[in-house]
C-alpha cells in the first residue's frame, strides 16, 4: 500500500532488480550517495523492471545540483558529461555505460514545447511534473519503490493515465498527447482512460505547434510497436490522427500489413505508407512536415505510388529482376503492402521469402574487360556493356563471366563501337 506521506510501498521483486546490482550501476549510486545524499532510479527503468521487461536506459534522480554531481562522480573516478546541465542533467559514464543523472526539478514556466525549471529537494514535486503515472515511479538502490500517484497499480493493470489533470499536462508539453497513444500501444490494455482521451481530443489542434522532428520520432515509435492498430484507431476517433499525418489513415490496410509482417519485422516507415491514402502528394507533404531523412522520404514516397505494386502472380524470374533493379528491401516493402491488400493470397508468402533471402549477383563484366578488347572508355562502351547486362538479366542471371566475355568479343567482332 502507498504511504500518503512519502509514496513508499513494497520493494521491487528481487528477481527483477538484478540490474541495480550491476557493478557499473553500483559505482554510480555509491558516488551519488556519498555523504548521505539520496539518489533514486526513476522513470522507465523502474517501470520496466516492475513489469519484467528488459531495461534499456538507466535514469537516476538526485537532490544534488549539477556541479555537485559532477564533483562527486569525478572524485569517484567516473566520467561526467554536462549533456543538459541547464535543465539539471549530467551523463555519468561508468565502465563504458551511460547513466543520465538529473537533479530534482519543478516547473517554473511552460509553453507547450519547452519548460523553465528550478531545482528542488521534493521528490513528490519532481514526480508530479512527469507525464504518466507509470513513469512517475522511483526506487532507491535497495529496490524500495516510491509511488505517489498509483503508478504501480496502473502499470500492472495496463492503465495509461496522466499525472494529475490531463489537459494541464498536455498544455505543458503538447508532445505528451502523442506519447499517450504510443505508451498505450506499448503498455496499455483496453479500455483506454476516458479522461486522457477527452483531453487528447480537446488538444488535438495543438499538434501543429510541435516541430516535425518531435512528431516524427513519436509517430515512428508508435508504428514500431507490436500492435499499433488500437492506438491508431483511438487517434482517429479523437481527431489526433488527422492533425498528425494530415488524414485519419487507412487503419484497415495497416491491420493487414501487421498481420502479414510476421518474420519480416515491424518497419515503421512501411506502416506509415500503409496508412496514407492521399498518394504521392500526401506522402511528399508529410515527409516535408516530419523532416524525414532522405532515405525515409524516398521510401515513403516510393511506397505511396500504388502503381508500383506487385501482383500475386509475379513469376520468380520477374521478381528477381525487380530485386536486382530496386533492392530486396524495396521489393519486400511492395510485396508486403500488396499482401496486406489481399491477406488471403498465400502466393505472396514465397515472394516475400525470395525478396528476403535472394542476393542479387554482381554483373561479371567491367569496363576494363571492354578496354582489354580495344574499346575506348565512353558512352559507346557503356551502351555495349548495358546491352550485354540486359541480356544477362533477361536470362535470369545464369550466364557466367566466361560466357559473357565470349559474348563481348562476339559483339565487338560483329560491329564494335569505335576505338
């Protein structure tokens, strides 16, 4: 049961707290607690440990101000990097592993994107500025849990609730609106919290105030989850999806894609392409809005071209030619999207396997082979080699280097380009 005074409850299960006893972790905590100062693990590492999930990053909170943190860890022989010192964050490196150490904070002012903070020694006040109850948990180095807002019960029940008033939390940082749907996809179970959904619907129009980069990160993280459909369905119902990608999205095609992706892995850009219904124009506009990398942009736009889809009766030789031109990853994208539109068409399964397993051979001839036969470098040489390569591709890549060299000589003898 939670102590109403200090949030103290039972400890983490011993079988889930081994990461706390790792040598690097113990070094950092020993440095931070020298002299009796308190330090606790906070956020995701505590949540994931409670749920028995793998621990990715270890975040630690302390009452010490950043200069004192740097002094303490340096004195202990650890490396300190002032990665976000204005906001109280120092990255501590122990045995090559980074730990993000942040001084307890309270918000002084927020504008929906950035916060002005002041340091505090109040653990509950620091927890109250976090987004969700499951992320407001903390634990000391002995595994003693602290839970001020019912986060343990929510985590175990699959409830994603904002800390305090949902609208106020979103007003402080609008990105929390998108984070709600991502965390629901990762940790939630239906039904979704009504108060959170109502706040998201009310605040959906604020998404446009966020930078494209921040929106992109959250959208792709959401679409990378094992099953994003329910979350995206809720985004459609609340109007959030339209404000995020410019349209509600084709959740039926997304569901079909997720169902056929087994073994191929969740590719968020491919899933985003499945949602888009506006074609090339919509994909281009969204790529610009989200400030996607060139590779992400090219992939999204290529997949939005429905004319590039493959058919279930595509022969293996034709598929290999396509893979040779476009690459296995691009062809696999097209196969899986086509399969998502016809999930009962099992011929796509062997096509997907071919795209994943077949490695295109390299064309055996080089320019130096033509030059050895007296052909000068230039457009004529390129045309000659391209013609031979085209025949090699049409022959399903069966001709070896020896036979291709013979073909090169035959063509030169029959009417070579100028030397």
